[in-house]
């Protein structure tokens, strides 16, 4: 169970590293436009906001990696909880697909970490 929990936490961190890359570096590129369903005009107008949001996603990934590195369960739970709340909020306010991309993997991670 410990290995499954660590893999789940690592997967959520991986998701957030990818979101960081998309939001900070690829926002106006074809990959970013496709991932978020953006027009070139909207992406150009919101690139600074997206980069800021990407940085926050990087902090979530860093916290999850820190929790894995130190083996500290409560750090992993805290950052998974942050991701879960952010995913639910994003699904309610932006796009329901965020529920499946962010919130559900975080919830699965919380369940697995709680079983360790």
C-alpha cells in the first residue's frame, strides 16, 4: 500500500509539473492553446495571469515532492488536500474537466496515503 500511495502522490506531482509547463511556457503555443481550448487572442491577453497560476501549480508539485522526499505523510496529505480543494473550485468556476484532471487523482492519493 505504501508503494501505491507514493505512486499516487508522485502522479499528482507529475500532473502539476505538466500544468506548470503548459501555463508558464506553452500558454501561447499550440500545445497550450489545445490543452486549454484557447484562442490566440485570449492567450495573449492572459499570458501573465497564466504564468502566475503556473507558478502556484509548481508550488503544489514541490510540496508533494517534498512530502515524498521526507516520507512525511501529513505533508503529503496537506498538499493533496490543497490540490483537491483547488480542483473542486476550478471545476465549479472554470471547467468541469478540472475535477477529473486534478481533484480525482488528489482524492485517490489522499485515500491511499490515509491507508498507509
